[in-house]
């Protein structure tokens, strides 16, 4: 999911086509001078932050925007519901204001004749659920905060974001440290003054801060610099194993070999480790906002679950920030984004992220194969593919990102990640087959993401540009290849992609190592491929596979399994019952609570535990192993 500096002017270089015109309607007037934003985060542990802005103005009507469409979140996710205490003062007078009746993110004021500066005060409330996947969700604890500037500001209508210069200042709680891609101009005790930047750079540059914070240099003495900044809820959680540091160093080397150029001045991985924040990753041009569980570095299951997050978000610096679908490069933060190319933006990033996780050693070879097996099985057996196309999951992204876990198998979720990943594996193996292994997605990346490098830049693309780039490598009907897989329902993409890579998807009772780790971290048991059920460890039903054995027995999301074959429910008890029913004719008996009702439900399934794995496909070249082989070693 993703960001980066007025009369101080720093120009963000745009390649080919800038999506932001120099000026659109000049309805708002700020005099073109620097806007100052001072943020007081000293009460972040109380879940509240104060922001003060000083906006140069001229007399007359003024329209201010609160950012609505946040780059990388692919939806109108600006958390305006958490803005409180908003006040406007000019010429020492409090000004009345009015919210637009149609667009709640727009505010209208009248600036008096003797006013030259508008003072704006607002509070941002950090109380939010941990269950979401955007910066609007939980971001602060007693020990840390992920500060996103878009939450804390308004900006005037009539200017492109890169033409508005903001001078940011941040005050932190005593003893807290911070990490960010922003440049520090001056620091005094707990107050940091950053170098003025354009608005688009500011919103693209979050600040991670906390009591327990560790910075790890990945490329000491090299330019550009690469750094991991880790904030956690405890000192112990910061202890990244030395071999993992080596893997991240290798990740930097592998991206250099894959893309050939870097479109940033320096790069910061901003890693938050807490059980009390929302868990997700968000891309930025010169940093990434990566949030996971507190013990993600210290426990084996946590390290497996965490392994592919940073590679994915790092790839976005090239695919999403430097190269971006034209429909996602909107002129400001109020214009709706069109998500039709998310199967490239996110799907290709998912593919390259998984490849780089293996190439860098963050996954062992066996773990990499298990990850591919899990993703292929999840997509191949998702019944929602019978009615919703892959393309429609991208088109529907603005609301699918907010969908609940229940009925995911039938609704379909943001499948442009996992099925998009398999689509691009299919593209890679097809390229290799057409050219007798002389061309691959490695060559696509070198060509498509090249450029001068060294500075953040933006170069947009369309579907036709993607097709042309593929045709430059291997002439083929790539339009038909892609559209048939994107627009059809129940396509064979998941299985074909694996088979064309020289492997096949199989199921047996052996646990899938990746699924096992994720179940341990999330306190659940995944039984999708046997009785068609996803359960929390207390028996609560999170999801039911549509038309599967549990669905036919009457189970639904939100119910709670309390007993299995006459015994109290536990994860071990239900897996043992599935194993015992193999080859039998006796159904698995469940006692299920649905609100006040308690019922007995019989699951007629006798196939034993089924978990996905990969096996070599004899007589076919092993292209998957070649794809996962490191380039930089």
C-alpha cells in the first residue's frame, strides 16, 4: 500500500508526464509563501496529538482541504472522523467556518481585509482499532507513535501539492527518539525542525518515534544510505538476529541488481513492533511504514510471518512511487483514484517481493516454495473466483480494503495481491519459454524501472505501456494473454502458473510451514482445504468456505464451536477429529453456539487434513528455482 518538500522552492523532478499541473483553479490565495506546521506529539501516549498551522493568506474567500485519498491506500481513507478541536484565527479574530455539504473534507472561510496569516489549530485523536490496514487505524501506544502528516494538516485549494512548501516542526515526549526520511535542519531537546519540503514530500515522509528505538545501518559508507529504524513496545523486541541483518543487507544488493538504479537519495525502513497497533505496510518513495507484532524479530514464527513485508514495501519505491499507473497519479489528495491497474501496482510488487524475500535469504528455499504453495492453493480454491474476476477485485479496491474477514472466500478480498502475484509468475515463465530462457522479468525490471535515478521522480504508465514493454522483450499477444486472465472468472491462472514454473500443487497432512507460522501468530487454525473452516483458537468461526463441508453443515462466520465429538473444543481436538474421520462414514460432530442458540452440526467430511505443498513436475524445466536464485551473489 505508500510517499516525499515554496517562497522556499525545492523541485521534485517529474519524468515525462507530471500528474499535477502547476496551478489549477486559483480560487485560494496563500501568496505562495511557506506554510508552517508545528506538531506537538508529547501526548501521543494519551492517544492525542496537537497540530498548529500558519498559512499565509490574502483577504477574501478561502477553501481548505483535509487530505482524503492517501497515496498507497487506494481508497478515500483520510481519517477526518478523528479530527477534533479545529479553530481558525486571523488578525487576532476567531473566524467562522463551514464544512461543504457534499464533500466533508472541504472547509470554507472568509479571510478579513487586514489578515495576512491564518492560524489553524486541530487535534488528531489516535484512538482507533487495531484491526484495520491503513494509517487511519491504531498507530500509537504508551511507548511509540507512527506519525503520518496527512492526519495533521489542511492545505489550500488551487495549488498542486508540489507547489506548496511546508516547514514542519515536531515535538516529542521526553526521551523519545525518531526515524524518518526527512532532513533535520535543527534539533533542540525534544523538538525537531525539519528542512522545508513540498506538501507531496511531507505526506510521503512519515516519522516513526518512540522510547525504544534502534537504527541499523545496512550499507555503511555507501551512497545512497539504507537504514532500518525499529521502534517497539520493549527494548527486548529490538534485537534483530545478526543473520537477519545480513539478509536485509542482501535485500538492498538484490534490488540494485534487479532494477539497476535507485530513485531516492536515501532510504529508511520504518519498522513498528507492537501488538497494539494495526499491522500492515505502506510504501513511500524514500521510506516504508512497516507495522507488525512485537515479537516479529525474536520468535521463529514471528520472523517467518514478518519476512516478506519489507521486500514488498521496498519494491514499491520503484513500482508504485517512481512508476505509477496514470489513474493513480491524481492532481491532489481530493480527486478519486482509479484502481484498475492494481494488479500491476500491487500484484507485480507482491511477485517481486516474494522473489526478493527468497533471493535475499529472508526465506529459506523450502519456505519460499511453501509460500508459493499457500498462495496458489488459496486462489485455486477460492469459490469467489466463480463470479468475480481478478480485474474486478482491483476495480473494487476502495471498499474491499474495508471488508471484514467473514465470507472472504465467497466475496473475494484484495486478491490482486496473491492472484496478481501468480499472474506475474505466469508472465515470467512465459517470457522465459518464448525466448529459450534468454529474457525474463529481470529484463523487464531493468527496462521498465530505469532512468537517471538519484532523486525521487514520477513516471506514469498505462496498460498499453505494460504490453509494449513485454513486447519489446518477446513479441506475443500479451494483450490477449493478460485480458483473458484478468477478465474471466474461474481462470486456471493459479495452477497454470505453478505448473509452467516446473512444479505442481499437492495436498497432504504435513503442515504448510508458512501457514503454520501465521496461524500461531494470529491464534487461529486454518482448515480451508479440509472441512472449509477458519477458526480462532477459542472456536470462533472467522470464515467458512462457501459450499464446502462446513457450509453444508450449517456453520457461518461469528458462530462459536464449543465441542468436537463430545469433547471440549481446542485446535488440537478438531484437527484430531478430522484425522480420525479419514476413511470413515461417521461425520464430525460439532456443538455450535450462534448467539443464544446452541445446535449440533454434523460435518460430513472424510478426506483427512489437507495442506498445500509444491512438488517437482518431472520432465519440465525448474524455472521457479531459477527465478528465486539470487542475482547479486
